């Protein structure tokens, strides 16, 4: 889909309200996966931290790609605490949401 009018014609202007799973697939997952494939990415650097939830509580600084294919992940902030994160935001005046 090339622009907002084409998107609205195909999915409707309120897809995010009506079907959040489809919205995530169309607007987040598919473009992200397409970009990884186009760029032939084999490692992703992200901002995940251990304090962000149970699923992330044991992430390490580096995660090898799964056997059979997939992305290796670099998690440079894995060991940052919530306090570390907000100290950095304040020190460097980083906009946050």
C-alpha cells in the first residue's frame, strides 16, 4: 500500500480500533519482516531490558540465532535497571513515551 488513501481503501481508516491483531500484522510485523529480508539481516540490535517483563527477565547481552535460521539478537541494555534507564533519559534529555 503506497499511501494513506490506498491503505484506508484496502483496510479502512479504523483498522487499529476494529482488529488490533490485523493492524499489528499489516503495519508492524510484515513491514519489519520485509525489511529484515530485504537487508539480509542476520543480527538485530534492540533496546530490551530484563525489567520489562517476565519473558525478558533472563535475556543476555547476546542471543545466538536459533538452529535452522533466524536472527541473532544483541541486547546492549539487557542489564540496565529501570533507574539506569531513566537516569540516562534525564542526563541526555532523550524524549520518551
